[in-house]
C-alpha cells in the first residue's frame, strides 16, 4: 500500500503543521504513562532501521521498509542515529537541516503505517559504543559534550512536540558503558530535563548501563520512562565470527562445536542461562514498577542457521514470558531477515528482496 492510499483508507480529514516538521498527522494528546504505574506497556515488536546509523553510508528511509514491517504485523521501529549524519565532531552546533528532514520522513512513515517509532542516539557527542577512533571528550566525564548532547536532544524535542508518545519515543543514548551510577544518572537526568522542558509529556527510553544489560536503579523517581535491555547473550552464539567485539574466542571457536544448548568450559549455556543474563538483572527495576523493552537483539549471519534458530526460539520464549517487546537488529543485513547473506539458508524472493522465511515466521509467532 502506498502512502497516499494509506492516508485515503484511514480517512484522514486534516493535518496540522508543526514548526520545522512540515505537514504531519496529529492526534489529540494521549496520557501515555509507564514508569511506577500499573498500566501495561504496549508489547512493541519490530526492527532497527539503520539508514542514519553511519554517516559514511547513510541513506534515505524507504517507504517499502515501513510498508513491509506493517504488512507482516509488527508495530515498532527503532532508528539508531549517529549525530555525525547531521553534525560533526569538529562542530557540535552546526546542523544540516536537510538530514533532519530525512529523519522527519521516517517519523511520518511510521505514523502513517501505525508503527511506534523510537529515535535513538546511537552516537552522541562524547560517546559511542563502537568508536572508529578515540573521542577527544567523554560524555560521562566532561561538561562540554553533555551540553552539546542537550543541544541535539532539544532540537528533536522541539521538532516533534505534539506527536503523542503512543506514536513516538526518544531513546537517550545507546548502550551506556560500565560507569558509576552517579555518572550515568547525571547524564540521563540532564538529557531528560532538557527534553521535558520542550516537550513535557515525551516518553523516554533509557538504555540500561553496562552496555544495556543492567538497569540504572537511580531513576525510579522519574515518570514516563522505560529502560531498554539487550538480547545478545551468550555472545559466542549471537556474534560468532564477528570481528568488531574484538574477542578472540569469537574468531577461533570451532564451528562444529557451536551448538544450542552450548557446552563451553565445563558449563552448559541454555534457556536458563539466557534468563539469568537477560532477564534476572532487571528484576529489581521491575519490582519497583519499571517497564522494560529489548531495544536490540539478534544473531549474526555466521552462526549456523539451525543454531541461531534454536537460540532465538529460547530467547523469544523468555521475553514472551515477561511480556517484553523487542526490536531485532536489523531488518536488512547480517542480523536480519532480508538480504542477510547466510550461507546455509534457502531464501525466498520477496518483493525483489531475499527473505529468510523461517526466521520471519519465528519472529511473527514470538
């Protein structure tokens, strides 16, 4: 279904213009609250779209992606953003409006296809989990990058003010490092305060600390936030033969010994061990009324497909038992269901793309 047909089908009668955004479909403000309440968080399930993840390979967002995701029955897209796409390390306060308008397109498409869209700063001034080069400043130590990060989040908060939180959320920083709680708390509170000054009702997602694996327990007093976890454990399964983590075992472990459950160093890694790694650390947050969404999870294309599917089945079972939503990394590419380039999959031609049908069906029933 094309955008014009979707709008016609929905019977849209009017649109409202927001400053710096253009024509958007605006519904009335909602009362979307989450933290420290008994209200159930919608079970958002979907995909990460990487069009603005890397400034060197950035591309326009494709309506076809949003159409496919909605057609498959999913309801969520996470957009990892590198601020280098519209700004630079050399001049934090210089902004390319053209790129921001391209992000506007993603927001529009998500809303038109009834997908919740989550905008995430995968790279922020002074921090990124995967740096191609050492950064001169540290977001969690230095004042100047924090001020710059506030500047960029203020731009987004003002740009999208008025879009209900049921349709749009902000994800402050991707995969915060293992830092002291007070350092992460300082950054999170400053950014949340900046966003809420411009847009008081905006739903905000805070990635767990320790690269998204454990909750930041100091923010239980802040309303309308969710914390984001990860679904990558054990890394030997999810990142087998991946070079970027820099782990020797990922490159040298014999493929013929890679099974699920996994036997490693006299221990058995199975569904219970995944629970202990991906769910148990979040119990204190949940017990305080906090909500959890798994912002990233998935399996690299060098893991044998049979092993990947068995592990994913257990991972999804665990998340389903918690009533947690998730977002697969990614739609297209080495972790995804489209054009994933796995050597042991018989792909289906789907709208000109190579579809891993078996994995998609697992996602749809999860």
